[in-house]
C-alpha cells in the first residue's frame, strides 16, 4: 500500500466512523494524482445536500495532509462514484 492509498484509507475510516450509516465511503481506485471513492448509504441518494457528503471527505482529507478537489461524480449502482484529484501546492 502506497503513501496516498494509506492516507486516503485512514481518512475514509475516520469519515465512516462519523457518517455511517447515512453515508459510507469506500476507496475504489488510486493512481498517482487521483482516486475514486464510492459513496453509498441510507439517505445518500435521496438527500438534496448529497454534495455535502463528498465535500466533508474532501475537508477531512486535509487533516490527513491531502489537499484535493472534486473532479466529478457519477451515479452507479446504489451510490455515487466521486473522483478526487490531488492539488499540488
């Protein structure tokens, strides 16, 4: 497991501690400068503030030393795939 994957996994574990079962994040894919997270949960798809769940993870990632931006998202299955991009300082 590489540095990026370790940091993202730790942040997701912390995120799920506070947001589950309404929103559950799962790391799907990691590359050098981006990663994909699948969000699912009880009220996620029916919530009018669904973007807030993604942004909550983005903010939490900063606590783990990762500045990111959300590149895009797409509904799939019972949740939403969100692509985060690492921002260079």
